[in-house]
C-alpha cells in the first residue's frame, strides 16, 4: 500500500482532519496545502467593480457594513461551519507537507507521482487536472453542498438563500476534473427542524466522520456503491456570484431560523 495524499487548504479544521486521518490509518504520506494567489489592491477593487457593477455598489457597501458591524449577523454566518470542538487542532502536521498556490503545477504532480498513492483525498481548494487525479486508483472529494442541486462555491449558503433547507447537505463523491460532478457516494443531511446551532454542528461533525469512514473502507479493499449525478437538476455556483448582499440576506435568514426555535 502506497498510502494517502491529502489535498486541502490551510486552517485548523483541515489540519485536524489530516492529522486525525493519519492517526486512524497511519497511511497519510503527504498533505498539500493550497493558498490563494495574492492580488494587488487595484485588482481587488477592479474585480469587485466587475462583479457588482456600478449600479449595485451602494447596495454592496451597505450590505458589507451591515454584516461587519453586527455581531449577531457575523455569528449567524459563522454557524454554517460550526462543528464540535476539535481537540488537538493546534500544532503542526503529522506528515510531510507542501504548500502551493497552484495545485496543478508540474512539481506537485511529480511529487505525488513519486508517492504513487492508493487514495487522493480532497478537502477544499481548486479543481485538479485529470493527470493528477489519475495518479491514484481512488480520488475523493467532500463538497459542502447537496449535489447535484448545489455544486460549486457556498453550496450550503446558496440553499439557505433559496430557502431550500431540505437540500442543505454535504456530498462525498468521486473527484473528477469538473466542479463537484463525480459519482456520488453519500450525501449527509441533518434535521432542519433543529435550531441552526444544533443543525450545523450535527451536519459538519457527521460529514467529516463519514468522509473518514469512506477512506478507511477503500483502504480495507471494500467496494463502494456510487451513483452518477444528473447535473441538470441543479446549478454550479461560482465565486463571482457571491456578494455581500447575499451574505447579508443569508445572515438575516439564519437569525429568523434561530428565532423560530
């Protein structure tokens, strides 16, 4: 067995995931940590203008300030990623790590090819090119959205925006070189009749537990059942559509949800 390569992003929760997977399997050989490319202030302002257009700038600034100066709204938005306290989240990694702003660089490909992994495990970050995915017999991704209905960025938030709580979920699927389009292994949901704090904590805790379980089953040579996606049932959400106005609306919806309980 050649082991596991984890491809993820920086952060305590992702480090906890990689380290826990290593503790439970002893098979993680490498963790590749992606970080965004730095943009100049001019490019950030220009990108913001292109995203919202001149007529929406005032609304966007209002929405930004509305969230920034409201502790209640910031707390409501933070609930989406709520999970149980992860003991041992602090500290370093238990395996070799590499850092890159481009997961598809040649030197990343060559290092993964040297390892010749049994499993590539993806948890956040950019789309991998086919050549990298093909280096392992198994490549999995965890998507925080209910596929195929909410693919791409902020799947959970967009379901809330659409008041589609029945399709708030997390999808474990085979990784392909298209956005969240691989065959589905499991969709994790929770009881949306619960208060949002309990709902999101349950959803996120169970999702990570199930993801690790899928990986361990593959290492044990177990055959996994999966089903193709009908992507016509949903939408691929992109970052350019993610605005401060939407964040403000979602915060208000989560607060309303809290007040119902």
